């Protein structure tokens, strides 16, 4: 008797959590903040296909220094991301990939009782992430590492160095993730 694979086994699914480091790319934002940590939780549909969909929770935290903020103030970001992932190889133990999509991130200043600075208390930005990575699959476990760049738009959190506009909040990041694949 011939056995047929069910659709979700052919598709391939994965769940992973991870973290890494990231920072702003523009000098105006980098001069005000420190390099920070990032974290995520991701569901991937299509790990066994050439094209997959990823839905993610994204988070970040980094120090922020400005006249009028408490010395231990932090800039915390939380958001959601949707991306298409192109798997270069299919059904291999090692799977390089490219991805790109769209994300929303909400920034908040935390650990500061007062804010008399020219930095806003919060901001919402649209990000366009693009990156490259490699996944590995052994049994039901998966791991990946990825590097990315995130173009941001709609930001008005920080003033630009000349005071004429707002600092660009484009980000770069490197993360590692561990999880399960089905």
C-alpha cells in the first residue's frame, strides 16, 4: 500500500527563539544610544520548500543618553514582522537562505522618571528588513544564524545632529536562533 505524505509534512514548519546584537546605522542615532541586544520568536511555514513565510515577534534594548534623561535610561523596542524567505537548498541538513519583508516596531524610553530632553518618550516606525542566513536541521531540532539590515521610515524619536530633522533609525543586527522543525 502506498503512503502519502500529508500537506504539512511536505511544507515543513518550524518554531525558534533567539537573540543577538544590533545597533543603529546612522551616526546621529549611534551617538545617542549604545549597541544593544535583540531577541525574537519566529514561526516559519515552508522549511522544506524554496519559498517560506516567517512571522516573528521582535524586540530590542539599548542604553540611551541625552541631557534631560536619567543616566540609566534605556530604549526598548517591540514589534511584529512578516517576511518571505527564499531557501537556496531544499531538504538538506544545511540550508542557506535570503529573506525580506516588513515590520512594525514601537520604541519606548524606560528607566527614566523624567524626560526633559529633546528625545521623544516613544515612537512607532515601519521597518523593511532584508537579510541572509543559514539553518541547520538535525532530527526535529533546528538552529540558524542570520545577519540583517532594517531600513526605517516614519521615525521622529531622536533629533538629527543639525537639529533640522529626525535621526535615521535604520538598524543592523546579527542573531542566532534555536528551535524545533516539523
